[in-house]
């Protein structure tokens, strides 16, 4: 074998190892969700294919999984929407207007995003109880928006600051108001950035666990991650098949979103690091 | 539309403190005039253009379009670019990358909520004027620099502006295209008759385009005049050196009286001052001055035997039609323009200085 083939084989082996290492939990999840018995590995029981788990998760009313899914989607969509609106307005102001403390504002936002979630959760619980918002959508949308906003802001600031100022001036000369400059020029030009912020916010909100655990009590507002964690069988045993089927159903939309928009997401995440 | 600037001052606050970008500028631009603001980078010419456009507010002063005051710091009047109806062409063209050429040109009309049929007509007419009708469906990213510039100009003229402002529109083009576009901009302005203010740092461009030119330096106007008057009668050393290529020779000279005649001393050699310049020289209070002499007013090895200097050729640079010869006259560096023949480096030559063409400047360099 020549040196080149050896190298190619080694690279291939490395890739296979890394992929297997990363994907093993997912494969395990998928296999169990399609199996009649969750413990087929340890007891040498043979693998029997079934869709019962999926069937149960999607149709059994007592599991409330479709409710969780709907809650998650609506809450994540709302959070992502508010994040994009607020972050783009803020990023426009920070990159285009001259006001004192613009940079300190950005760093303050960054510092806020470093707060450990567990440190906030007690306060949030008291706050939401006072408002009577426990177990409602807004109890999650509000903290999610605030929690994801710093990241969204940083990504959009780096996008907006790369749009040449002359474009603003041209729009101003062409008769735009400042709002029109944002809506008709800045946002369309920064569309990939805005899209990636929307997707990232959506995914962050969709995956969040701690706030959702503390601020919801039942299927009326509970999100998928909490719902899955709290799945319980009839006699207290853990229904692994159902859990894994629910996880697969939950993971799919995220995987699809990421695959379709991966280029935008990557650009959005690395933009600030490379430039600006 | 006449444009009148009165006592315009613009200050910026930066980390270094207050910076005066424009200091008490007053200019009157006539109806339909092609007016050029010329100066080195950082002289405030772009700031002045932004002030006329309404993109920046003056710190003090008044701007009028005909009789309409568009900015007045005393009366707290400030109209936006939209209200002034100005058009602006930027050095970077500033086309909207997400819109095709048609929509780029139509953009100001869409913002003004003009009827669709009318927009189509106006855009097609502007595109025809700039000969870009075949590009209407293309996005700016696919255009060449020259095509982008045409689109930017089409967008500027489409809504019939009061004043047409151009900020170094040709600087990003290659040399050949720049000359072609220069002629085209001049023709277009002649045809449309819109008052135009054009900013450039290139004196050749300014001389070729402007009906009148204002030369700016460090936020102040050095001189305003026609290209010819700037060339023939520069008001100061700055204008003298800025206009013309290669630039005018600026030499420290002193005056002595020898054999009853006034002479100029250059290095260790002296030349009798011709009669046309005697009065001007006699008007000087001191016996030294700054002598300005264009390179074309120096002849090397002339056939006649008038009074000469001797000089050494320091280096030679071919400009194509002519040759720039850098001379050394007893340590003074002087540039001359002449024909090619016999200009070997290091050679000793006789040099005739046409002192009747010299410019006399007072004060220090």
C-alpha cells in the first residue's frame, strides 16, 4: 500500500470513529423506539420491529405528547419571533445611531447571558406565581426571549455592522424614513443573518429544560423536553420505548431544520468570530 | 436650482477632542452649473457634500436652494435629503444588493408611492439614457464596476432631482473606463442641465469636468474659479502645487541688485528679472519670496543664447508624449517638461527659466 492509501484509510477510520461516537446515542434511541422490548440488548432477547411506541406516543391521550409538541412549537416560535424583532431593532440602533454607551450595552447583554440558569429560576418562579402566569405560554416565552436575546443581538450586530453605511445614506437620499431603511434595506440585505437568528432562537427555546420544568405544571403549557422526562408508566416503571419514540419525533424537526439551513446557521455563528 | 452656502462650519467630536472639518465656508453655485469640490483626502470636501445633501447637520451656517432655506442653525431649520430632493452618487455606488437593477432604479419612486405605470416609464427612460436597458433584470453583484456606476447614476436621475451630488464616483473604476465615464457624465449634465456638485481628489478630473472648481484644504477654501483661472492664476502655493501635473516647482528665491538690475538668486546662480515682473517684485516688502514655475516653462538646452542656468539631470521619467526631467540646480530640485532627446542621467545641461511666466508668492512655504 502506498503512503497515500494508508493516509486515506486512517482518515476514514477517524471519521467513522467520530461519527459512531457522536451518533451512537441517536442510533440507540432510534433502535429502542422501534423495538418491542427496551432491554433487548442485555437479555439476548431478539429485536422485534414495532411501531407501537410511536403509535402510543402520538395517539394515546393520557401521555399528552401531541400537546407537549404543540406547546413547544408555539412557545419556541413566539420566542424566536420576539427575539428577532427586538434584536434587529436593537442591533440597528447600536450599529447606526450615535449614542453614548453602545459598546457597554453590548457587553452588558453578554454578561447577562452568562448568568447560570439555576440562579434565575427561583426568582422567576416567584415572579410568575405573583403574576399568576405559572403554567401558561407567556411564562416561558418571556424568559426565553430574554435568555436568547443577547446571542441574537450579537449575531445581528455583527451582520448589520458589515452592511456599508453608504447604503443607509443612499436610502435616506432616496426618501426613506429610518424605519423604512431598516425594513426595506437593512433587513433584506441581512436576511441570512436574520434567518439564522430565528432558527437558533427557535432551537434554543425548543431544547430548554430548566425553566420549562419549574414554570409549567401540566400538559396545558408543558414542553417536550420536560414532558419526556416526566413520562411515567402505569406502575411507576420507566417506559423506555415511549420515551425514545417521543425523542425521535422531537429530534426530527430540529435535524431537518439544521440540515436545510446549516449553511446559514454556520455563517451566523461564525460571522462575529471571523469579522467585525 | 442655485445652491448657496453661507458661513458653514462643521465640527466633529472625536476621541482626540473637537475637530474642525469645515471652517467658515461660503460658496454660491449657479443654476445648472457643474461645480467641483477638489482637495486632498481629509480636506472636508465629502463632509461639505453631505451637508448639501442633508446627510449631516452643519454646526453653524446656512444653506439655501434658490430662495428656500434648507438648513439654518440660527433659525433651527434642517430639511432631510428627501425634502431637499437631492440625488447622490457614492464612490461605492451603494446599490441595493437584494434588488435587481430595475428595482434599484425604481426604489426612490416606490418610496415616493408613484403609480406603477409611471415608475416603469421613468425607469425605462433613465435606463435608456444610461444605455443599460438590457441589464434591468440583473442583480448588482453580477455587474461590472462601470455598469454599477451607470445604475447608480440612473437611480440618481430617475426622479428629476433639484441638485445632483457625486462623491468621487469614478475612483473605483480603471483608468480607461474612468476617462470614458468622465466624458459621459459631462455630456449627461449638459443635457439635463441639473445643478451638479462633484467631489474629487483628482485634479485632472476636476479640470476636465468643472465649470468652476473650489479647491479645499484643511477645511478651508483655498480658491474658487474656472479651471483656467486656477491654472493660470493660483491664489497660493497649495493651489499652485495641487493643480497641474507634474506639479509646479516651488522654489525659495531671494532678490539682489546687481549692476543696477534686480536679479533672482537660484542656488548660486542669478537671473535678471524681466520687465513684466519688476513691479510685482518691487511690491514685496522683503528680499526673498517663493517662486512658482510650471515645468513647461523651463527649457533645456535651448538653441538661443539668452540667460541660462547650469544644472545636472538627476533623473528622467517618460510620460509618453513628454518627458519629465528632474534637475539639480546647485542643490535645488526643479522639474522640467521637455522632449525626449539627449536627456541622459547625470548630464550637465543649460537651462532656460522663463521668468516672465513665474508666479510670485509671499510668505513661507
